[in-house]
């Protein structure tokens, strides 16, 4: 299973929050879990746009584990980023 966690820095005080967990098993569907009472539809909307894969092809949530593996390379800002989790 591949797990990626999303983090954000609150603009008001700079505190870092882990706000979502996205996971998938090989050949399995994507699972999105919003943390701390966040609305899961906002996380799903962020992911729905798709991300470029390692060879430039676009990956979408339907691509499961390959999509999850690509997230940390795409989301790596100072206010919003993704890291491999457990």
C-alpha cells in the first residue's frame, strides 16, 4: 500500500497541519481521508485535476497507486505539500 499525507501551513500563525491522507494498493481503488474535520470533497476536488506522472503522462485518481506515488513530486510548496506516509 502506498500512502501520501497532505500538509498545509496556516496563513494566520504558520502552524503546520496534516489535513488529508490518500492511499491505494496495487490494482486497488484510491482512498481519500480528510483529517481534523476537513471536508473530503475539497481534497477530492484538488486531486481530480490530475498530476503529471514520472514520464510526463497525466495521472488521475482512477490510476490508483501510480497516482498516489506521483503526488509528493507535484505538491511540494511552502504552504501546501505532500509526503509519503505510513
